């Protein structure tokens, strides 16, 4: 497991790293601010972030949103000297919240939750402008590739996530999502109607929204094969 410790206080940062080392963790990165943390997450496959909330400039809560946007399945444990931010932390999807000064036993117990996290609790962080959303797979009608991002369509509208559609195809296959076009993933539970169009392609409409999207010829064939029995 690769762990990133983000804290602007050198002594606090060093204390957490010592505890992690004692617990047997070796791949540990450290950052003093949001910019450095984002750069490390972009360049490394970080699994877990131990994130201080009260930092100058960009707060830990704001940084938590950005990190979840960059890497959906990154686990975040917030650490702070105050308890008032707990609700905000868990709304982001944090797996833990440690009040300083915490013990090595408290850290160990909280870290164990990361291991126990399962796909059944999978949520996606997306954003539209300054607004962030934590979406469950069942909230999503379809996903469209858009350059370096994807567009997520829910009943509330559109939002964006900095992920590749091929990565989401792997992640969401266990939730039934189907690739019907190189640019589209679709949630079959949201389909209202299908119409055959030119070259045996399929046009999909949805229950609850007015959108229609078209499959590719190969995507239509694979879709039909899935539901032919």
C-alpha cells in the first residue's frame, strides 16, 4: 500500500510517518501543501492519504475533494485537532477521522478500515464548476468520454470526472455497465426503450431523462448478445 501523509507541520508529519513505519508500512510519501500532494497523486499510484484539515491556503477538506476527483478510489483519513469537520469529511467519502493527538492503536484501527472497504460501497467523485458530487453507480444513466475526462449523466444533470472511460469500464462492469460505443458506457437498469437505427445500431432512451444516445455497430452486436438468452 502506498500512503501519502499531508501536513504543513513538520513534527506532526514526522510523528505520523514514524507510526506508519512501526506498523510495517514502507511506501510512504509526504507533502506539506495541496500543490505538492496533487503532484504526488498524479505521478504515483497512491492508495491512501492521511490528510490534515487545518492547513494554510487550500484546506484539507478542499484538497480531499480534489484528490477524490483525480482518483476515485483513493482512501482518505482526515487528521485534525478539532472534531467539527467530521461531517464534511465523511460526506467526501473519508474512511476515517482521527483527532490529534491520536495513538498508534487508533491509527492502526482506522487503517484496517481501508482493507475492509469493498466495491459495494464504491462511489465516484465528480464536479461541475465549483460544485462536487459523490455518486453511486446506480445514480448514473450513462458515461461519455470527453478528451481527458468523462461526463457523468444523472437525473440532476451533468458532472465531470478526471478518469479514462476504459478504467471505468473495468470498475463498473460488476455493476452491470456496458460499453455500447468507444465513447459511451451505459447503465442498463436505466434504459426505457431501444430502437434499431441504420446499420443495425441501437438508439437508447432512458426512464427519467430525455436524452438519447446511439451505439456503434459493434456495440449494438455485443449488447444484443448479452441479452439474447
